[in-house]
């Protein structure tokens, strides 16, 4: 009987999609076709391409969401990741929560909400639309019953206020649900903001101070209390996620501990930061892929890496836009470095970085378009101001 509830849910989703399509792409059939293809993928993943137990967290979200909908769970659960995520799932007005596909349809609606939002606030460009429709990781996580789309939604809204509107406090407030959903992501935004404010109009003296601070932090971290605590916390996260790969079977962890690389100090730490930044962007590498999913992710990583280089090779004329792109690059560096240092599992690496990759390219493509429009506007003004008056010949350069 579950399939009947899924059919009713699907009809509800189709109704919402038709409203969204009418608003966003009334006369763009290719985009509409790709959007409906996303809905099809929901029913091709769990218990078709892989068993639902391949990602067992989906069942936990499903059970907790059903408990919330049925009022059989207490408020004490809502300050946990699963509890708060399930509360968010439960308040989305999907008729029935009866399967992991039900939660996946909610995630698809979040995906559609982002599209409607970027259209409403005029972030939409051809590059942005097709990137969102064709990015494989976004397709995957908007078709599963996990919390990652809520993480993406709140990060996206918060960074819209931060980057586009330059309302920093309001942006941090909009992103604040991420404190419960994925606390480290919120810290990454704060870290990127601090770096941005410190360096956006920095003179050589500020770079010198930053260089001294980095040197002391790398070579003698115990001398800086805040750095010492952060160092210990990151090392704790690293080993915890290393053990998580083996389901905290400490016998196995002890056997595999020889492959664990602790955080170093000095030049070793600086080398690790650079290495894990690039490795986070590229993992799994093609020769590390153990299955078809990982091979697709590896190809995706290589394309994304080339796109990042291509985007940053473009010369930006407008100083304000250049500053905003600097913030995006700061966020990319902070997020990839921290995640790269602590994440070992290939699947977790893709899951942790995909929200930042989505945000990076949506806002980068929009800023590139804005700079192109600025250049055209400057050229138009220049040509109008330098247009010869009637009956007056321009002065010859000779």
C-alpha cells in the first residue's frame, strides 16, 4: 500500500513543480525536461540502484519524522541533528511521510525552492540554471532522504544576505539553523568572514601580521591559546571520523591506525593544509574509485576543479564584485581545508563539500554576469560621452 501514498505525494509534487515551472521557465523546455528528470531519479536510487541500507541514516530520518508527525516524540530530541532535521521534514506540507522517497520528494521541493528564489531575486543566469540542473552531487542529495538539502538551503539564504545584500548580521542569522544541522559549516562561514574583513582592503602591514600569526600558529601552536584549542579540536574530529569509517570497532581501528596521519606542526602542518585543500576538492581521485558512484564523483571533481581555475582566470573590472569573489574564494579555501583535514571517507567528502561547491558557482556565475553588465554599461557611457557633436569633427590623433 505504500506505493499509493507515494503516488499521492508525487501528484502533490507535480502540482508544485507546474507552479514553479510557470514562474521560472515558461518557454524553456530543456530546463523543464531536466527538472522532471530529477523527480524520476528519486525512484531510481533507493532499493533500485542500491539498497536503502547503503545509507542507513535515511531510515533514521524517516522514523524520527514519522514520530514527529504522529506526536510520539518529545521536544528533547529537537536540539539534536536528527531531531531538528526531522522537525523540518515534518512541517513541509507533503501529504504523507511513509517512505524514504517521501523525504526525498521534500528534498526535491527544497531544490525547486532554490530555483524559484534565484529567479525571484534575479540571480538566475543560463550558467546558474544549467549548473544546478546538471551538477551530479546536487542531483544525488536532492534525491535522497538526508538533511543535506536543508543545510544547503540555509547556507544559500544566509550567504545571499552576506554576499549580495551585504547584510552581515542578518546573513548570519538566516544561516543560524546550520548551527544545529551541521555546526562546523557555520564556523566555516564565520572563519571566511573574519579572513575577508581582515584582508579585503589590507595594506602590506596586515599581510605581514597575518604571516607572523600563521608562522607562530604552525610552528608553536601551544603558545596561542585559541589556536591550541582549535588544533586539539581538529585532531579530535580527525581521529573520530577516521574511527567512524570502521564503525568504531576499536580492534579494527588499532589495526588500521598505521595509516592514520596525525596533524603535524611547522612546515609539515603547512604542507598538510595545502595537500588536504586540493585533495578535498579532488577526492576520490580516478584510481581511488572503488565503484561506479565514486568514478562519477571523481570525474565530477576534475570538471569542478577545471571550472574553478577557469572562473578565477577571468579579469574582474568592478572593485566591489572583486571583493565579493574574494569572499567566495576565502569560503572555498576555509571549507575545503577544514573538511579536507578531518574527512577520510570518500562518500562523506562529497557530501560535506557539495553545498559549498553549489554556493560557490551560483554566486560566482552571477557575479561574473554582473561584471559583464558593468563593463557594457561603462563602454556605453564612454561611447555616448565621446560621440562627436553634430557638425563637429573629432580631433585627429595626428
